[in-house]
C-alpha cells in the first residue's frame, strides 16, 4: 500500500510518501510545499493545490492520511490553516485519492505507543521506523511521515479498515 501523509499548513505543508508492506515502512519521497510570507493568500492556496495535485499524479497513492486540526490559541491562524486544509482535501478528492484523518493523539499513539509523547519522541520514532539516517527537515515533513505511519498502523489492512470503518 502506498500512503501519502500530509501535515497541513499554509506557509509549509509537510508531505511524505511511504510504502507499507508486511508490517514494514519504506520511505519513497518526502518534502514540503512552501509559500512565502507576504504573498497573496489566495495565490498561496493555489500553489499548495497545484503542487499537491502534481505529487498525487506522480506517486498515485492508495491513501492520503491528513492530520485533523487542533488549535488552542490563535483563531486567525486556525482559519488560515483550515482554508489550506480545505484546498488539500480538494486536491485529494480531485485526484481520486482515498482520504483518512487522524488526531494528533492517534498519530502519537501509533508512532510511539504513547498518546502524550513529546514531539522529539515522535520524530525519533518516525526516523527509526523509516530507517532514515536523520530526522527529515523541516519538522512539518517529519510530521507528515508520522501521519503516514499512523495510517499504516491504524488503517492499512482490510481487517483494520473493517474495524475502524474506513
């Protein structure tokens, strides 16, 4: 199964593509879509949509795992990230990619076995599970890979899909 993970944002959209077979993860590609501060916001959304659509066409993933939004403080940032997330979901839908959403707690639990794990723990386990020499940068990219791993752990098999209703 080819899984594409995305950490949504509007300045940086982390992405990662992994193959999940027989309980093992193999990283195929990862990176980030970056849009410059000061650029018209609608143009930033257009760039995100275009680059992700091209990535979906190139890798043809079986599933897209994206993190659900969670914000404590800044409503302006939350609204902007929600708009970018909408563009990400639209690109997936238009590309025919099956979509799955996970909370930060689910991602942490799937990657580390502990739902309250700190970010450095999640990043290190992501590196180990993917057998990478170092944690991918920027952090959003490592987060996207963790989200892809979460899908492999939580929804990657027919039995898991039946149990989780996905």
